[in-house]
């Protein structure tokens, strides 16, 4: 799910590539690690914790994990 308003996300993280991982950053209180791909949209929200990952301006969009 992607939403354009950054105020809708509980946390916004700038990313260096379109592929990011998220585990909730809560240690034992986090969630299973998932790999997310922005697929050219420039941002993606984690389906577990709603953390929003936004591609940094000027970052090379294509990269693997």
C-alpha cells in the first residue's frame, strides 16, 4: 500500500535503493523480516508496521538485496 501523504505513516525512512527490508525494529516486539520493492514508485509502506520507505533524492533506484 502506498499513500502520498507522509503524515499518514508512523515513521518515514529514507532508502538508498528501491529494495528495502523491514522487521519492525522492535527486537522481540517487531515483526517477521520482509523484503519490499518500490517498483519505480519511489516509496512503499510495510504491510506489518506501516513504516514508509522513501527513495532518497538522487539515489540509484535499481538495486538488489
